[in-house]
C-alpha cells in the first residue's frame, strides 16, 4: 500500500478484507483523521505501524482471522491435528499506541452493546464491564478464570461461556432479569454454583439455557404430549428440555465449525404425520463427552406453540440421517405453559409446588440439583455440598388439563 494513502484526509471507510498479499500498512495510515470504519479481515499482516494509534475517529475495527480447529487424528485419537486455512501459524502483535484508541477502562465505553471475545485461548480475566452491554460472548476462552460482577448489566440478554472450563463463579447472575440466552456447556467447575444462582428473576425471560447435567425436572412429561384445548385456558408457551452428550471418539469435521448441536428436533404430529418440525436451538458445542442439559422456551408467537391443535402430539426426536456425527440424545421432556402458569410476581416460598410459577419451579429444580454426575474438580478446590430439600411428588399441572 502506498504512503500516499495518508493524504485521503476525508476517507471515512476503508475495507481491505481478504487481501491475502497485504502484509504491511504504511506509517502514513495514522494521518486518516476522518476514518471511522476500518476492516482488514483475513489478511497476512502480523503487526501494525505505531502510527495506528493516531486514528482518533475510529469507531469500528475488524481484524478477524479464521480460528484454528483442533481435531483428533483418526489413527491415533490422542494426537491433536491443527487444521487451518493458513499454512504457517503467525502471531499478531499490537503496537503500544493501540491503547490510545481505548478509554482507561471498559466501563467508560458507555454505549458499547456487544463484547465478542470468543476463542481467545490465553484470556484469563475480564475487567469491570459497562452497564450498556446486551451481549457478552467469551465462548471457548479455555484459560478464562474470572469475570466481574454482572449485577450492573441490567439489560444483558445474551451470555455465552461455552467451554470456559476454569471459570469459578458468575457473580450477579441472579439479578439479570432480561437475560434470554445463557450458554454454559462444558463449564464444569462452576456449574453447581451457577445452578444455585439461577433465580425466578433470571429465569423468567430465559429462552435458551445450556450447562453440564443429566436431569430433566420430574414434572416435565418425558414422553409425547397430547394437546387438548380447553375453553378457559389458552396455551402460552412450550418448554423443552433435553440431555445430550457428544462422543469425542467419533471424528466429525463439522463439530467445531457449527455453533450448535443440530441433530435434535421437536415435531408436532397429527395422528402419525408431522405437521411441524424444528431443530432445537442447542447452542454451544462442548469439548467434553459429559452430559449437557439444554432448555428451550418458546412463546405463543412461535409455530411450535400456535401450531398445536386439539389432539395433536408433540415429541422430541433425533434427525435421521444426522448432520453431525457423535451426538446422543440421552433424555428429554416437554412442559406446556398455560394462562397464569408464570405470572406470579410475589414471594413463593410459602406456596406448595403445584401453586408456584414455572420460573420458581425451575429455580427450585436447579437450586436442589444433585451433582451425582458432576465432573472431577481441580486439585485443592473446595465445594459446598448442595443441601437436599424435600422431594415434591405431585401431578404436573398440564396433565390435569389434558
């Protein structure tokens, strides 16, 4: 690139994506005082000029490179094979002036909406975060040990910690009343602590949840559910829970290229013919063969809810033939949500289970979750035992209505 590019004083956008032979930027790049959007994804650059920190108007910077995918050699499963579109691994270094583009603390980024740091293999901790965030994604940050208290992130809707196997706790999780998606597959160390942090407040608007575990609530129907329409009760939603494991000995090139497990489906049947089928949103592919639980909650405006007619049945199946090899559906359950099932706002501890809201019952399920299938802990870790509470034996609400 010529030095003369620095003369483009009014340049606002510059895109150099996939310039495979671009390995260096001229020092004059720092003269682009009007540059706001700069994208240079998939280039061969390994360093930036010191003048880069002079881009005082920069608002969007994209420098992504394709991640390295670790697969197992078919002949020797213990030996990892590194697959990449780049023949030789190259490390990228930022100039010291890069810090001139950022405030002294992430908390000062008062209008930041998304923080995407997935696959940062050496990231060990996150600093305090701004309250404006809607999404935090640190998926596959396998060295991450600590994240800040999240109670100030009042608008956070998406939190992805898939395979953050060293994270010890998520402080403030119980306060996130607008959280819609929480992905924690493979988070073995903190799973028991997090289950106790899940509250009615944090579960009320949750659409997708994944974490280690092998149980479905006993009050879910663990077989096909037949829907019967009632005059005074309108259906408001469907909750589907599944337990899935991945066989790590079965090599599949797609496994870590796909963002989700894609072989588990829900279908609605009229007699023996299906009228609607959808793949469940099981985001987060764990790097372990241990069981993971996934919950998907669908509101009335989704076809899987409004498609239900009198006499129709709903069940969970495995896609045949599968798109991705090696996943196994261990268990599943369905719960139908009706008018008034999840609208109670007050304290519910004094109520018996059949009177509690769905979110309160889910919170109780997680809070009393026995970790009998839990994973080995790191040396020296001390974990409190979950106090057993009395087991409720009651007829699921929806069964009395159907």
